[in-house]
C-alpha cells in the first residue's frame, strides 16, 4: 500500500526537518513477525511518554499547584495501567478528560499557548495509547513495560541547563521525537498487515502537527532565531538513528547485529 499524494505532501516538511531517513536495516528489523509484540509494546510506551513529557512541561512552566493536581488526576489511570498493573476501568479518562479548567501561571507570557498546544497533544497521545492497547488485546498480546532505549536519553544529554534555554531545547527535542515517529510510521506502514497499516497511516497527521507545535512554542519563547539549536539537536538525533544500537525499540538506531 503506497501513501496518497496528500500524505506525501504532509510528510515532505517532516523529512526536510529530519537530518536523515530511517535506515533500511531498522525497517527490516521492525517488520519481522517476531518483533511485532515489541514494536507495539514500545509504541504504547512512546505514546504514554509523549503525554508525560507534555504534562511535565505544563506543570513545570505554565500552571499552579492546584491545576497541576488536575493534570495528575487525568493521567493517573494510564500510569496505573503501565506502572501498577491496574487493568480495570483503565480508560475512563477518555470519557471524562480534564476535571477542571487549567489556570495559567502569572509571569510567563506563553502559559496559555503552552497549555493549549500541550493539552491537545496529551488528549491525542492518550487516545493513541488506548488504540495500541486495543490492537494488542485483539491479538492476544499481553502488555508489559519495556526498558527504555537510549534515544530520548541521548537527546536530553545535550539540552542546556539554564532557563529559558532548557525549555527551548526540550521543546526542540520534542519536535524531533514527534517528527521521527511520523517518519517511521510512514516507513513501515506499507510492510505491515492491513489493520496496522491503516492505523499507522491514520497517525501521520497528528504526529506531523505535534512536531510543528513544539517548534512554534520554542520559537515564540526564544523570541529570536533558534536555527542553530535546531541544527545541533537535529545532528544529535541523526547520530542516534544512524549508529549501531544493541536494543530494538521504536526509536532505536541500526540493529548492532545488522551494522
């Protein structure tokens, strides 16, 4: 199944943003039938981690303690599912969402913009998490957490440690993670069975928008040209993607045994 021209047009800026394409060696490993469970388990983990990152950004920079508790309540059933093995009534948050409005923190001009963009992202990531778990359930694949790979940790290792540079770098890193996810969904979709192919293609629009939202926030908060930091972080991201990796994950590099 090939991608439509509309989706190819959507992916063009994503591919232009990234400094390299996913190597074929990773694709070959990802589409092996024996790796389907790992791929889906780690995909679910990635969706939850993305939502947790957005939650952290809102709590750290944009809201007070009362609103922070509202966000934690929203995330609790998902985190209970992953970290505490709670399997009953896990997705009630899908129906209830946020229990109260989040109040922007005073003194940070971009609070509301950060809240608006990150809340929308969280809603979508929670929904994607649910969808992956439902696919796994239908395939009789038990969910259990996986040890994280080196990818996100490697990117965070070059984030600056003073504000607002830390926030700007974390937003740029978020943009690269979302862009890479989008690119990889498109890369492997044509090789997968019909259900997974359609599912991964359905995620492309939201993932493409997520990376743009992160970049727009970084640019607005910086108030100046961020192209040099975008370049530096992009080079690190490409290094992680193109170098040998001894652990297969959704964002891993070239399988070391294939290097």
